[in-house]
C-alpha cells in the first residue's frame, strides 16, 4: 500500500517479506541497505525475491538467465552480480533517503535492457532501510522508454542533439557540448578522450574547465603508458553502464580494482568522477568524464548522460568515419602524400579564385628515375619502398609545400609564395639529399607564377622542364631508361 509520502508503508508484521514480494507479477525483490551513523552505507542485501526473480538467478528453463548462483535470502547482492556502484547508489537513495526511482539501462555485462522501478519501504530498524526492486527485461531497446525522461533532462538532451545535428563546425560544437556537460555536472573539468587502437594512443577531442579550477593539462598524464591505463577503465566500470565515484568510499573501490589509475587520480587531486564510455559497434572508442562534480545531483547527471552519450557516440563515430573517408579520397595510400584527385581539386580551386584572393605560387615536378628497373630487377616491393623514400624526401625538403603523387613515378609540389630563387635552391637540396639513398634519383622541373589563376601554365612549363632534365639523365644512364 502506497502512503501519502510517496513510498510503500511498513509491511504488516504478520506478512513475511517473502509473502509480500510474491504478490508482484514482474521480477521483484526486497533489498535492504545497512546505514552507518556517519551517513555512509554498509551491506546491501537481497532479502527476498518472487518466483520470476529467483528463476532469473537460478536459471529456470522458462526464465531468462541473468545470474548464476543458488538464491539465499538475506545474502549480499555481490553473491549474484559484481559490485556495482551505480546499483548501490540507487539502493541507498531509495531505501535510506526514501526516493522513488526509475531507470532504463543496458549494463554491458548483460544482453538485456533493464526497465527498473524502485520504491522505498518503511523500516522499524534504526540502521537498516528497505526498498522494493522490480525490473522488466528487453532484448532490444525501447525508444519510448529511452525518452521517458524528466522535462529538465529531456531539454538538456534535446539541446545537445540540436547542436550536433545543426553544426557546420564539428570541433567547435563539441567544445560547446562538453562545456554544457561540465555545467550540468558542476565539474571542475570535463573532457572527451578518443582511443586509437592501431597506434595505441589517446587524444583529447575537447575539454571544458571551470573558471576557478586550477588548470591540470592532460598532456602531462598522457605518457607512453597512459593508453594502457585507459584500457583498464572498462574493467574498472565492471560491466555497468558508467562509473560514478562520489566520495572516498567509492574511491576505495577504484583503488581495489585499479590501483594504477587510482594513483593517477590522487596525483591530479580528483575526489569525485563521472565516467561514461563511448561505443560504436560494441567497441569502446573513447570516454567522456567530469571530475570533482556535484555529487548531490548524481542521479540527474547519470540519467542525462546515459542518453546524451548515446547520441554523442553516434555523432563522433560518424565524424571519424567521414574523416577517414576524406583521407582515403585525398591521400595516396602507398606514400602518404596527397593524391592526383586532390591535386586536380586544388588546381581548380586556385584557378578560380576571385581577384582579392589571388596569390603567387611555385610548382615543382619531380619524376623518380629508374623505378621500372628496380621493379623488374628487385620486385615491386622494392619499387614500393623506393616510392615511399622518394615521397618522404620530398616532404622533408619542401616542408612548406604540399606534395602530391601525380601518378606512377611522378610527384608534384605546390609552394605558395615561393620565388624562383627559392625553388632553385630547393631543387639543388633535393638532388643532393637523394644521393644518400641507394636508388632515389629525381628528374626535376620547376616554374613560378605571380597569379595563381595561371597555375595551369606553370604546370605545363614545370612538366616540360622536368622532361628535359629526365632526357639529360637517360643520356648519361641509358641502361636505366624505360623499356
């Protein structure tokens, strides 16, 4: 029976907990939370469960198997699932603080979405609180339940979605979003960190810092071993949807699970932290977290960020995919320099500039002599290596220019605001440095235009001069000429 204070009144003495909980049709149990005089809590126990709930623990054939153990009334909940700080916080708030609660979550350790309701019970024990815990399980996410949020939470999530979908500047918008999240959490810092599992590195996508916070740059944390520390966060979250550390008692759990990260947090002066993984295709590719946040508002923060990070992960993943496709469309995959398609695009762009944006430009054509002979005598792997060495050398010499692979053994370099004298010096430097490589040898031609809209004329002239240089080379080394 629900009382006027919004929670279930004391269960009559004649009614045992098991009899009481058996009246519920959905999976339901009674939880108890031990409270200490200082306001902290101790053991959280499952005092009784109805048949559907017990079946989920003991693996009844007609019930979804969630846990794996024999149900023993009054046992600590850790007998059935790993220690979960988010679950404990909900139990404490409901049983001790008497807050009715609802959440819809998908913990990583299960293949289900959980629709959870918790209602407080009156208790005649001074140091123990009780609550009813009911849950529905769903194989697939229910959109209506995902969006069944408070007006304040829904407004925050909607604000973020509008910003993300309406932006023309992704990185700038992400800075705004992470600042919004920092303000929601009232955190000193809020950051989005991305992982590159190929290079085993971490990068900060964006961050927001409170005006009164002592700046602690992430760069000093991100040493060679920091990637491995970040990889350990998943096991520290321990199958939950997030990690919310509110006080030293929670921090002790981090110290037990992840002592290395605990030391990092201590050195950085972190007293509380909210940490959510970002996922794509079931794989974690980053995290968002805030430190030293408003712990009194942790339920609202968790509710908001659980849905916000769902959209954030999708937007960031799409952006990364777009960037990879952009690189693939503009980069020569063998040498890493820009490809012919990007060269043509740039030529078209410069030739079509308006009067007020015209600039001068220098062009260099560099053809790799003897590539066919290397391919024929040493194999295409050796030829590929030669092309890579040639590209690296061009990037080293023309550090202020853009290097393109025009095709085959031919490269083009575009240098804005470069004089003929500078082009000549760079050409001499290129040929001199090439002598330190076994097979790298260039035929080079260059030209200059004061008006970049005449770029095609410069290209034609540089190409002609390059072929003249190549002709001189093969007159000296006829055996290396293409057959």
